[in-house]
């Protein structure tokens, strides 16, 4: 038996200790994890403790598989506990398994670079970016800012190690509108061209005034998405039966953990319909009073892109045949394709997401800008800027979500702050994956 004096010293430091010639002091060679991608993959990969057992991230999620199992044998020991003779092997040792992640290192670095640049440029408090394979649900990239270097033990503490993309919830703002429209189309009472309202550009619900940020004139269902009308989304929502609207949101995965296996993944918030009043139902339609993680939102948009089939989110790479086509149908194919066309138009010059456009590809998506909660109500000058989308339209390969927390300065809308990050990241990703242009 012995007591550790210090572990994971550098060899030169250990040699200096041994040179002192202190009786009873010995050195033992150990190995330690080294993370070659450092900050780039810190939140998703996580790290191990001093005994190489997973403490955060996928290191923790796959710890049992990676660690293996020790063997057992019957032995003869002397009175000092030293093994004299091995009599019988009771159970052979089982080596740990290899775990191949779905993360594409090229896309991971691209996402890290673009998100870090945007957070710095807009002096944002934090940010997250998630990219999913639309067909398989595999996580291709997941990054957060601020990040940390897992090779530096002193940096591995506090809020910086939290994988915000999977654990932190936020009100998604107008990125909820496609889900509201999905609930409306499912009733059969609405079509993309159904008129919703004409001016004025505000309405009162339960003593609360809901407004659009500009006069949109006459608006139909498609334009509620493309021109991002809060009033239009609210009018549609209030015409729906609350339980039907709630059911659609739940089918998109809101209010339940994504089931990716990532430690601490959040469920978000989706209040039961029995607790809704008119105000709650109206404001949920444009993303207030409901909370999601970036990972949940990315999966919801992947379902739209995947013709109404919600994929199963995974971090472990599949062999292709195993998961392609797997998932749960939550929307009729034609309903999903109608929403795809609406979101395609939202990235056109007429829509709010035009800065998410990618040369050579048809891109679909939706902007979102949400006031942050304060001690009393919502803060007037603190926002989250969001963009959620997918590409290419009609044969989508990637769904992605970009979220910046509290961008500073005059630009804070999702279309100004998050959409350009989406465009840069998606453009690079489609080229790296050799996706043919239109």
C-alpha cells in the first residue's frame, strides 16, 4: 500500500523529486488523456478525471464502454499481501471498446470558428451552434462559446464546461412559427394561401398587446412565416384547439429530452394545455412561454426537412443502413413540404432571413429574436438572436441552429446576427460534404 504525493507530474519534475533521495519515495509511470482538438470539441467530448473515468460530456456518456472490465483470479498471498502463486483465472479482463462519434471534425472546426468569430464581433455573452444529419439524426457538429481547453485541468470548472447546446433552454422566438403553422395545416382548415388578417398590425389578448415590428398589410399563412408576423401567428393559434396545438409541439420533441444520451440534456418547457389561457396560447405561437435547447430546435427543423419524419438524435456514428430512414413520422409529407416552401421563401429577399442565403444552394430557415426574462417581465435591451434552418431544400442534408445570447450594439435581430453565421457555416459544410449545387 502507498499514498500518492502527486500525480501527472511532468517527467522532468518527477526526476527532480527523485534526485532528493527521500527514503520510501518512488515514481510510477502513468498515462493521461490528451485532447488534440482542445477547445474545438471540448463541450461535446468532455473530459476524464485523474483516474481516466469520464466526468463530463461523451467521456461520461460512454465511460462504461470505454473503460472495459477488470478480470478476476484466485491467488495465494503471503502475510504481506504479495502474490505468491496464481491458482485460477475466474474472469478474464475485458478491454474497453472503441467508440466512433458522429462528429465530423471538419464541420466541428468550421462551426467553432464561425461561432467564435460572431460572438467576438457582436460582443455576445455566449453562443451555441448545432448541426444534424437530417436523415440519420447524427450530430455532425456541436459547439459553444465560451469554450475551454480540456487539457488544462485548471480550466475545467464552473459554467464554462457546460454544454449549453444540450443543457441550456431559451425561448426560441419566431423560430416557433413553423411549428404553429404545422398545427394549423394539420386541421385541414388552413392552406398556405389562407388569408389571416389585414391591418392593423396589432391585437389585444387578455389585456396584453401583441404587435408586429412593422405594418405588413394583408398577410396569408405563408407570409406569417416569411415576413414573421406575431399578430398572424397569434390569430392562427387562437383559432386552434389547445390540445391539438400542444400535441403538435410535443410531436416535434418539445417538453421532452431528445434522447441522445448526452449527460444532462434538458427537456425544455412545454406547459400542459390545461394550464393555457388565451395569452399563453397566443404567445407560444411566436416562441414565448415555451423553452427549448438548441439541440431540440435543430431536431424539430430536421423533422421538417426530412419530409415530416423526426430523426432519432445520436452522437455515435452508425453504419448508414442502421439509422437511415429510422425515426417517427410527425407530419404528413405534403404538410412538411408546404412548410419547407414557406421557409425557403423566408430566406428570399422578401423574407426576414435573406442573410442566411448560400450561393449555389436553396436554403430554408427562420429567424428568431426573443427578449430575455428579467426580474419583472422581459428586459427591453437584452435579446437572444436565433436562426434555424436546413439545406438544400428538397433533398436536405443538414439542419442547423445558431443562437447568440445578448449580442451588443445596434444589430441584435436573428436575421442580422445569427443568419450570417448560419450562411457561412452551411456554405462551408455543403462544400466539405461535396453536396452538388442546384
